[in-house]
C-alpha cells in the first residue's frame, strides 16, 4: 500500500473525461499535445521554500516524486510542476526575506552555506517579530512583476540545484522564474461560479475556500488585504493547468492532508482525475519537528552527501538513497532516520550495480510492461514504493539493465 488515495468523482457527478482538453496556450506548465494513446499526467508535489537546508523529510518527498516522474514518463506525457516562484509571496518566505534586510542590511550571501542561511531562518522564527504589511509591498511587487528573488533564497536554490545533480534528480526549474498562470482575483472569479469561494473583503473580512457542502471546513486563503497563503498560491498555480491533463497527482505531507483534500476537491471540479499521495515525514530521534527548529543540523542533504560521497561513487549514492528513503522507510512516518541503514543501502546499491544484487532480466527486457505493472489500480502514474521495493525482492525478475539508468541513476 502506497498511501495513494482513491480519486474523488467530479463535483457534478459522472465519470472523468476519457480525453483531456486541448493544451492551454500561454500558461506555464501547460501540456503539449501528447503522442497518440498516451495519457497526460501532472505531478504537483508540495514545494519546499528556500529558507533552510533540505532535511531527510524533504529528501524523502523529493526522491519519491523523482522516481514517480521518471518512471511514469516511460508510459505517459508527464509534467513535473515545481515552482518556488509561485510560493515566494507566502509569509514564510517573504517575511524571512524582509527580516534579513531589516536585521542584516546589505549582506553578501553568495558564500554562505545553506546551513548558515538556515540558522538565520531559525532566528527569524524564534524572534516572532511581526512583519509590517506595508514593508512587504515592495517585495511582493518585485516578485510578481520583475521575477526578483532575495539573494539568500537565490543562494539556497543554487545549492539545491547542485544537490539535485549529485543525486541524479530531475531539476524542474529551481532557479527559473516560473510565475503562476493566474492572479488571485482571477482564481476567485473562477471559484465563485462553482460555489467554492466566500469572499468577505467587501466587509473587511478575509477570503475563504468554501467546500462546506461536501463536509469540508471553511479555509482562509487570503487576508482582508488580499495577501495569499500557501493554499491560495497553489490554486493560482494549478487551476489554469489542470484542465489540460487526464490525471493530476498531488504529493504532500500527511500534516497538510486537510488542505490537500480541499485542493483535490476544487481541482476535480475542473475535469481531471485528481489523486493525493501523502508521503510521511522522517522522524529524527523519534520526533517529527519543523525545520524552523533547526532539526536539520547534522542531517541536512549537504551533510549526508558529504559523508557518503567520500566513500561511494555517485551511481551507488543515487540508487542507495532511493532504496533507503523510498523502499526502506516506506510511505509512513514510523521509522526514525538512521544513517547506518542509509549507508547499508548505498553498499547494497554498489552490489546491485556490480551485477550481484539479485535476479535480473538480460538486456532487452520489457521495461515498459514492467513499469506498467507498478501503477496503482486505475492510475496512470507509477507507484514509487511498489517499484523501488521490488528491487529488493530476491526471487522477482527485474529488468535492471534498462530500469536503473532510466529511473534510479
């Protein structure tokens, strides 16, 4: 079991369309015309804000979606939508950038490590300093209209890009300017006729996503002044995209389940089958805590790559991290992070790569057919847990010669 939720039906009832609508011209991330017979799939994982190092929890989610993307791309036309640009306007990021300028002034961040920037973020969250709304206006304007990124955020994204490359992960455009396809008011205009929006700004109140008739609670998505939260940013990004796809897969932390249930309900109203895939976080010493507390210390992606890379080649590192974070940890969050097991997985990957890791088909095996069997029922996207854990099965033939370079290396 992978934690993949069943798709919910269209709001008006009836089956999902057998063919997606035409691509949306001018919308970033809109799908190109697919090859005949190939479905269109949009992968939209929760986006990590560039304020701190990548943690084991982040690595688990990112490797999960990377395997899903690369495997599904052999079977379907896949778009991996992951835009830090979309979420820069949130308080978590925008407030941090204003805090840096307010407390540090003109600082050269180009030589700082992600851990050093992460310590500044911990300080920002610990200070609890309220950010004046008036101070954020110039930042928001620069982000929305000029593609601006704070030097601290740009430095973190630069470091992440190098880590993606080291781990062999597809880079969906970390350092690119990828604005959402709709402004907030356009989103609200789209939600209003669907009966999914309660806009109280006329009366001095906030904006709510309203799916109460489906048994889901009201959820504020913007302040009375129109400041969007994370969920509003996701709506700005995804609402103009999803009509062009047959299947949309939302990957998220279980803690974000209520928000993603709402998101699933809204996006399903626009046509495609929408699936949620909760991927559990990784406890450190038995506890799941936010990165705002600095629990990445000693366990950041950079630190792990430095420790393992000293003794192992990149190929083993890439395969071993996927064996650990996907197959060993699984979709849940019961197992604490264990560096010793991670290293054992990298060592096992070395044996597999040398041809002594278990049964394998000879070159020319049916990779497409094999991958098609790793999908959840009635889904187009490949199940990363089913696929990766299958590499560890002792008596199960696996087309390693084609599968490893296509998906895991």
